[in-house]
C-alpha cells in the first residue's frame, strides 16, 4: 500500500472498504434464490429464530446449488470415489533432513492414520533410507492425496501482539527467484538489538522507538519466508492467502499440547452454519489455555489487545479471534469449512504432528 | 394453515426480492462470509413471513433487527466461547485478482473492523454502509441514540489507531 502522510479521514476509508467488500462478495444484480416458505405450521409470534431452520437450510442449499451466482471461490466438496472400482495410489514422501529411527516409526504411524482419514481401505509403508517414505494405498485416488499429506499439522495458539498488517507483494522487497517453503527459516529478530516481545505486556513495556523497530521488522517481513517453528519465541506469520501479517507472541498452547480433534456438523439452531473443527488439549495445555483466557477476555478487559489469539497451523495463521470469556473446555478452532475439509483437518490433527515436514515427491496411480 | 393470503404472498415476494440483496450485504459485513449472511437473511425473512407486520414501514426496520440478531447468534456460536473475528482466508480480499493495492487497504480496514467489539462494528456497518439515520440504528440495536453516537466515535477512534499503525 502507498505511504500516505495525509491519508483520507478514517470515515472515508471505512465507507470505501465497506462498499468494496460488499460489492465484491455479493455483486450488484445478484438475484436472490427463490424464497422457500417454511414448511411447518406457525409458532407463536415474537420469536425471530426458527426451529424450522434445518429444513430451511436444506432448502437454501438446494436453492444455492441451482442458483446462478458464482461468488465464492471455495473449492467444491469432493465426491467420494466410486465404490465399484478400487483406485489406489503410491505416494513418495521425502524429508529434507535425515530422520531418526524413532521419528521414522512415528511418521509411519501418523501417515497410515492420515491415509485412513483419506479413505484408504488398506495400505503399506516402506521406508527407504533415512529420509524417504513410500506409501501404497488402496481406495485413495491420486487426486485425493493432496500436498498436505506430509505437512506437520502442528497447531498452536499464540497471542496477536499488534494490529494486523496487510501484506501485498509490493510492500516487501522479495527476491523473486526463490519460492516459498524452500527458503530456510529466517530469524527476523537478528537485527533488532534487544529481545523481541513475547507477549502484549512485553510489547507495551518497550520504548516508543523499540516498538517502532519491531513494527518495521514486521512490515518488512516477506510472507514467502519459511515461518519459524520455535514455540517460545515471537514469530511473524501470515495467513494462507498472504493477505495479512501477524506479530505473534510465544505460544500459549504449543503443538504438543493439542490432542484429538473432531469435525462438528452445522447446527443451525445453535447458529453454526458451516462445518467446524473442535480441538481438545492435553491437561497441561488446557491449564495454560484456561489461565490465559481467564486473564485475557472481553468480559474482564474489553478491547484489550491481549484478548486476540491466533490459531497457527504449521506457521500459518488459520484464524485469529477474540476471547470472549474464559475457555475451560474444548476450543473450536475454525469454521466455514466444507464437510470434507473439516473432517480432513480434524482427522489429520488427531493423527498427530509429524516429527518433520515431508515433501510429497510423487503421487502415482496404483 | 392460513398465514398469508395470496395478496400478501405477492407483497411478501416483492419485499423479499426488493430487500434480499441489501440485507445479505449488511449481514455479510457483520459475519464475514456470504453463505452465513444468506442464512441470516433467510432467517429474517422467515420471521417476517410467519408474522406479517401491519405497518409496511416497519418491515425494513424489522428486517434489519432480525439480520443483526441472526448475525450475532451466528458469531456467538462460531466458537465454543470465542468470537470468530477474522477467518484468515478472508473471502473479500482474495476473491479478485485486480485492484490488489486498493484491496490491501480495504483488507486492513476490514481487519481493523473485525477487531472491534461486535456492537461497535454493528453501529459502523449500519451507519456507513446501510446509511441508516441514528434513530433507526438505535431502534435496530435496541440502544439509545446517544449510545449510537458514542459507540460510533469510539469505534472510529479505534479504527484510526489501528490503521494509523500502518502508515
């Protein structure tokens, strides 16, 4: 974005942003789906929310499927492979560094669990040397394997220390030759000269000049850099679409403190309109999470920056949200996925964190 | 059941066609994604269908109120106890390939908007997108007009601070 010394009033910016967002998401002239009358008899007036919503939701889904509008770029949900044929895949994954025997054993178990999530009816794992794993899977078509099969799936919760910065290719002096991921993890704090803040309080305790220096580091960060995986150190992370940059503090809940996850179905009556994923935490993780959310929430300190927490998956922010009140149970981490996406994410999280990221080198039909 | 006579059915259809688009946009700015927004709006129209209002002038206010309520429920229930403020894959910014720079600015404004308490966000959306007068915003949200004014100025100040950090 351009540097504006004398930018438009915030109201003007807001009006433009609202209008742009509204028009982009629902273009002018988009026709409404036909109104589906509620099928059930009337209920006493006064209540707005309706118990007939499941039926309506179904009606809306049908209407949307028929509807001509194409506004979202969401990938369509995959249909399961036909049961008649038994497609199979041979997947070769490779680690960038040699793995220990223990790590290889762990990787083998996790990959088999993930394969089951993908619908594999059977499979075998062959370990080649200390860095290559070959999976032979039946019941999984090559198209359904996905590059993320070898991703670590390390989920952490980190505080968002400052307001989010937009990221656009122009704002970073990115060397164009190297691609994301292949670049080694960079230490953004090398040039800082003082310890980077691990939480909001530490950031606020910095002098104005130091805060400015931290902001500059964030501003100059290139989302193509491999994100750091050090849990006790603040990191700069981007969202998947590379539209926003976050300065995140040390992990409140680390990736070895998250446990099984479950996909939860839409439930219109409770206001969940899409599939979501709920993660459980280990007892230690739960204690830390309850302690943090008990101290930092909208009830106790309205609009406090420390209330904002990001869910980070393999160094990428999948969601940032505000803590409304103390959370002592399972935590919903993301919503708005399709059924397949939610089940896949939940299944992969449940399978566990790979000891190292594995690149999918090849996927061949079998 | 005899909820609506054919004549009022027609009137309802007209109302639906006339306001669906506007309402979905308002809801979308409150809940961040179009699909949830459409569900909120459907919900609101079902309420109106079930309980037709005598005074046609009140219909729009009723719809606004229902949409805001549905959006609140949707947001409230998105997390077990967390309000979902910003889904990282924000639909509004990655949707188009063009106008990248402009959209980065708008994305920053929208991101800042999502960090506000929901009440303040509602006030801003109703005021600066729906362009409702203060009294109507107050009626929609069930607060006093004075509160609308103060919430709006607090929200704008917060936005300014957040966005100021970007320059």
